[in-house]
């Protein structure tokens, strides 16, 4: 499991943006969950059998926002 904290431009937790990213990733076929106290943490829980190509694809999709 890995997590990415979503912050706004001045470093505050940004739960709205985290929610947008969760929905965008789901639309692209990638399940990402939000959580944490501020609901601004994206958590990735890939299967044990995941290829480098699949990880690269997920990261590319995340970078698209």
C-alpha cells in the first residue's frame, strides 16, 4: 500500500481535489481510495501480481489529474 497526500497551493489538506482525483482515476479504470483525517490522502493498494507496465500506466493517469 502507498499513499499520496493531496495539498493545495499553500500546503493545506485538499479533500475536494482528492475526491476529484478518485473519480477521475475510477473513470480511467483505476481504483484509488481517499482517506485520512482530512480525507486528502489517496491510497493505492495494488494486487501482489502487478506488472511494471500497469504501475506506470496508473502513475501516468494520476499525473493527468
